[in-house]
C-alpha cells in the first residue's frame, strides 16, 4: 500500500507538464550557450586572417605592439605575404621598392616605413637574416618582430 | 469549450527553437572568427650595426645550430646568459650586444636568447 502511494505521488507532478517539458528542458542549455557566446564576444578579438597561416614564436617580452604600418608574414617555407599578396622571398626587394616609392609620393612628410614581421617559429635564422637585409637595404626605419605572450 | 482551453496555453509567445538556432549561429561565428593571441613586440635593430659606432665595446652572443650558446667566445647556457650579461652591462652600460647565429637556428631559439638579453636590460635585438 505504501509503495503504491509513493509511486502515484511521483508520477503525478510529471503528468500535466509533459507538454511544456520540451521547451523547459532547453532553458539550461540556452543559458550555457548564452554564457559561452558572451565569453567569446568579450574575450576574443577579431582580426582579418593572414594569407599564410603562421605559428608565431613565444616570448616573455612585456611590450605590446604599436599599430604597424605594414605587416610582413614569413612562413617557414620561405614564402612572404604582405597584405593580400603572397610572394617568394627573392621578390621582396622589388616589392619594398614599389611600396617605398608609392609611400613617398603619397605623403610628403613621411617618416620612413615601419614594418612588423610576423614569422613562423620554424623560420630559420638565414631566412630571417635575408629578409632583414632587404628591409635594411630599403632603409626601413623601424622593424619589430611580433611574438605571442608565454602562457 | 474544452478544446479552446487546451489550445490557449500552447500558443504563448514565440517558440524557443528559432532563438536557439540564431544563438548557435552567433556562437559558431564568434568561436571561429575570434582568436586569443596576445601579441608582443620585439624591436629589431634597423641599422644592423647597432646604434653605437665601432668604437664602443661590444659583446657577441653566438647561437649554434645544435642550440649551444657562446658569450664572447666562451660557452655558456641559456639560463646563465642573462645574469652574465647583466653583470657585464653593470660594469659598462654602453656595452653593445650582438647576436650572431648559424643559418639553421629556428626562430624560437633566437627569440628565447633575445628574451634573456631583454631580461638583462637590452631593448633592441641586434641580429647579424
């Protein structure tokens, strides 16, 4: 007798709400999804993707980068991307020359190019050196190497 | 009468399903479009010779292909580099430090070496 009673009690509260249950069980899900959405909206930063995917080196440097005029992306296989262009490393000199002349004609009081390098961790020192030499030949005023923060 | 009563609570408000659809699409968009890189900058010497002339004293840090490091000719380790350099800089603040590396050294190693230089108080990466 006792058992039957408890069974009835436990069944009863479910019976009227069966129709609403499909919607109501979704509310915790929506709460979580909203939380994740807000997290990604606030914590993430949006940037245009680079034409070549690179894995930047990790450093302990505390300096935040200033907004650069130009970003050169160096891939481990020697390709260089600037803006939307992807070129081989030997064409960097002529590209820089073109860029420099267009800049000089563009504004009279330019203070030289500032270039940020976004290089892959696997880039070898001689590849980096040849790129740096090209930049120095083009008399770039400021060169920065972009890294990510050590987690 | 009974039918009306039964159908009334069913049509309350807009269903949750379209809302969830839209929220999921927004969530996917933000997950794929955002990234969590915190960019840091290392200043690289633009002249290649260092800001100082040839007359000032200089220290050479050599990085070899196998990862070993020489500080002005004597072998050292990456952990000891910053204390040794800081000591040298304390005695001679005008000291210029140059990094010379073999061709095959990966960039991550160079950046680690430069981190040590940065810890010793050198602000510009002077590669040659």
